[in-house]
């Protein structure tokens, strides 16, 4: 899956529980609970690959999940679908 403004990877890291998102690059499924994540140049992002992500979802520009592109634990649903915080003053 190629990532863009209309296909954003939203994830929760396994060890820290921190939520993040990635709008460029691509992901490949490596089996249940595992992803390979690459930056826009095609270089692997090891800190996001394998089983380092606890929950993930590809969302469109409206924040809606793309069918078949998600693995979300129940406790991570609020994090995955949380509105991004505006940090501008």
C-alpha cells in the first residue's frame, strides 16, 4: 500500500503505546501482526517494521478506515481514531 494524504498509516507502538502517523512511503503485510514499513525512498523503517506496531490502520483523508487495511486492538481504538491535536498557537 502506497501512503499519501488519502492513505495514511496511523499506528500505536507496541512498547510505548505512543500514537503516530505516516503519510509517505509504503507498507507491506508480513503476516498477522507484522508490517514492513518503508520511507518515500524505499528504505526500510526498522523502528516501525516487524511486530513493533501494536495496532495500525490505513485511513483516508476523512479519517475513515480503508477496508481490509487494519489490525486494531480494542484498547487502541480511541488512539487510532483520535483527532490530531492542533499544536499551533
